[in-house]
C-alpha cells in the first residue's frame, strides 16, 4: 500500500470547477468540507456518515474524535513526535487537562479558565502565600518525591492546550484560541522580589536555557 500524502476535495459551483487540498492527518476535516459542499449543492443539511457535529462537544469528546490522530504529530513538521514527548503530552492530558476541563463544552472554555488551571498546576502543594510548607528541619514538603515545581508542568499543559485549540479554531469549532491570552504566574520562592506573569517570550527564554 502506498503512503497517503493528502486528500483533495473537488466540487463544481455553476460552470466552474474548484478543489481544496488537505494534509495526510486531515481526513476528518476533508470529509466535513466535502459534506458541506454536497449540502450546498443539494440544498440539504448533510453530515459525514457516522459522525456527529463536534461544535457542541466537550473538550474530551473533541480530543477523542478529532484531535487524537494529531496529538502524536508535530504541527510544524507533520512528523511523529518522540516517545518522551508523547508521554509528556499524555501525562499533561490525563493528569491535569482532562480532569479539570475535559467535561466542559469546548466552546465555553475561556482564557480565564485556562489561566485558572495553569495557576492550579503552578501552585500545586503550596499554601495561600505561594510557598511550600516546611518540615521540622525547615525543608519544603513537596507534593511528591519527583515534584520540583509546577512551572514546567503548567507550560507543558499550556503547549498541549494551545495545539488542541489551534486545530479546533482552524476547523471552525471555536472562534478563537483561549490559550493565546492565558498567562502563567510564577510563584515567589524568595528568588523573585514579586510574582510576575510569564508571557510566551518568557517561556521560550526559560525553555532555551
């Protein structure tokens, strides 16, 4: 069997012929677009057989039906991600994103919702002042033995959410990507004079170190 390099939808509007190409991972989008063109020509509302309109779906339903095939692929290179990156994405989804936002209708999720989740992750295990409690020797008590800080975990969750909503916006499921204006708040651990908001540029700088 040959490798699928993409999909093309052809249709006629009046006397003119048209076509639109889709990538190898965009079969659901190509099917939906083809159904829309057929419906426009027949005047009937038709959907791809066996599929439901994902516009009113929850985030978890959208991921399972439309994003799952894209989760293990780089959006820029269209190549498979490394095993460690796939594991990181699965951890972010299974442990944080799905439990807190998975049951929400995807269209209802706002930048404030994303920001609230990122703050919950970043400040996981900390007290109201943003610090870890101390044991009798004055050492911080972390949520688990492997836990260093929530900043990198929050950034990984933000990266995955950004990817999910990029496709959802491109497919017309949501109007905009709520992660674009969602910030990550850095806890004050005595190193920073005050809490600051981490922007995309700050994140890229930290990751590159």
